[in-house]
C-alpha cells in the first residue's frame, strides 16, 4: 500500500496537475478531474490491484493467466503489453522533469532565488530548459537513480521512504500555502480553481482531465497491477484504493493552492505550461524567512516523490523481461532504463533545438515531442488500457474470483456496477467526444 502511494504521489500531483488546470481554464477542469478520480479512478485502481493479486505475475502474464482461467480470448494480455510500452514512454519524459527538479535542488540551495522577481525566476528556468547539455546531465542522473533502486527490487527501502515523504511533502506545501495566505492572491486562486466555468471547456479539456486522473493514480499501465501482485491475500483492497486516491488528491489540491496565489500575485499566465511550478514557487522561497532551506527541502522531496513514481513506471517491463526472457533482474533494469533514457532525449530537445508547435483537439501545444508523447500516453494509451482492464474485470473475470477478492458485501456490488457500466461509459464518452461524434 505504501508502495502504491509512492507510485501515485509524484510529479503528476505537484508539477503536472497545476499546469494542466491552468492551461484548461481552472475550475471546470478541476471538477471534471475530481469526478474522473472518483468515478473512473477508484474502481479501476481496485480492478488493477485485484487482477494483480489474483494473477500474482507481471501485468501481461497475470492477464494471460486469468484469461485462461476464464476461458477468454488470449488477446487480453495485449492490454498489459500496451501498458508496458506506455510506462516506458512516460518514464522517458518523466525523467527529464525529474531532472529539472534535481537541478532546482542545487539552484535553490545555492541561494540563487533569494529576493528573486517573477521575471528573474522565469529567466533562470528558460536558461535551464534551453540548455540541452545541462538537461542531459540531470536526466541521466535521474534515470541512474531510478535504475539503482529498481535493481535492488521494490520493497523495504521504498516503503520507509514513502512513510516519511508524504507527511513531509504535505507540511512543506502547507508552509507555502500559509505564506500565500498573507502575501499571495489567495481568494483569486480559490475562485480560479474551484469555480467551474464551462464556457471555455470542451472535449479536449475532458480528455485531459480523464487522462490526468489515470496519470496521477498510476493507472492504465500495470503499475498498480504489479503492486497488487505483491500484496498479501488479506489486505482490504477497496479501503486501500480509497486511501491512495484521497492522499493523492489532497496533495494535488495543496499544490494548486501553493502555486496559483503566486501566479495571480505576480501577474503570470496560468496557462504558461510545464514550467509553471518552476517559475512560481522559487518566488515564494526567495521572499519567505528561511526560504532557502524550505525551498531546498521542497525540491528534494519533489525529487524523492518523482523517484518512487519512476520506479513503478519501470517495474512492469522489468518483471516481464525477467519472467518471459529469463533475464537477470539487473540486466532487465539496465535494458529498460537505457531505452527510457534514449527516448528521453527526444523530450529533452523539445525545449530547444527540436521545438515545434502543433494543434490537438483545438488546443495549441508548444512543446513538440514532449507534448506529443504526453498526448499519446495520457490522452490515448492509458485510458484505452484502462477501458480494456475495466471490461476484463467487469465482464470477463468470473464473479467468484472478484467476489473472492472483494467479498460479497455492498462494496463489492458497488464496484461491480461501476466497473461494468460507469467506467467504460465514461471513457467511451470522452473518446467519442474527441472524435466529434458526440
Ligand atoms: N502517478 C505518478 C505521478 O503522479 C506517475 C506515474 C507513476 C504513472 N506510475 C505511473 C503514471 C503509471 C501513469 C502510469 O507522478
């Protein structure tokens, strides 16, 4: 369970959620995102963990084993394979952003942000992302850190780290929120984040909200499935899923309240994109008492949170390589991490030499391959795999298996209703909305 929290809580909550909310108009996005977490995310989280615990293997092989048991098509494991590839792609750009966080530990610790203006912070950020060689060094370091832990296997150290990490992260976010209560434009931020305005919100916003519900809960690639396969038989899955979703959402909301009052106080654009976190918080750290220490600790915790998530992005592929190709764990990790590192170069250059813009769903994306890979994974692959897992869990798995895992009480019934009807319907609606059919 702690490993699942470690996987869920990461850059998605603190870096990605705020910039997506900002780029998609605020309140309406936040509301749809919260709905997606509750209606699609929690039932799917339960489904993934349940399939993993019953299958006891990597996602592909768990699905194969359960499909055989249910006398169903042997194509179901394909969902696991697509998820594995999605994980690799996500890790490739996740590591680049993890690298930004690493760079900011050093920058904050060196006192670079003392008394910084919003403009100064923006310049420092641009200086970093337009420098591919620097980014390469940080990206490489982040992948190496991830591989190092992955070689030693998930478990003991990870759980201890998460036990410390999550409360510490909440406290530091509260410190920034507290600072904003005095110095930021707090009410304006509340209004922006929580008063829905559906006038400028369409299918593309809904797809991003749905995609982000998958991303932030680590769903649709098998990460939660594989953690389920390590779970003891007696653990209460629904209660754990609820706890993971609540903690994850709490941290995202706090991140929003840490960032947006600064956005409005400094006249910044809420929709400025992936740099939002890195151009706002340093301004607060530069002005609060003890800000250098608070800021350094904050970015350190952000790195740690990204790290525990990155490990889970690697795990399904590594487990599959060990099970199917009979590779040693260390070789599997090396191979998977190398592939993610290589693909990461594409995202890394998206902010300088290979920069280009494109249109998707009526919205202009400015960050080239980085945005394209994000659309491909969060917008298409994760929800598609999620749809397959919902259909598999709701319609293919025999009831005696799911009831055996969840019990015959009201929770099991509610889950069954959600996973059979609500989840597929919600995902299909958003997909069809994008194609313009509805
Ligand atoms: N959930 C993590 C975050 O919010 C990222 C992540 C880890 C992830 N494992 C995943 C996203 C699997 C999608 C699928 O930072």
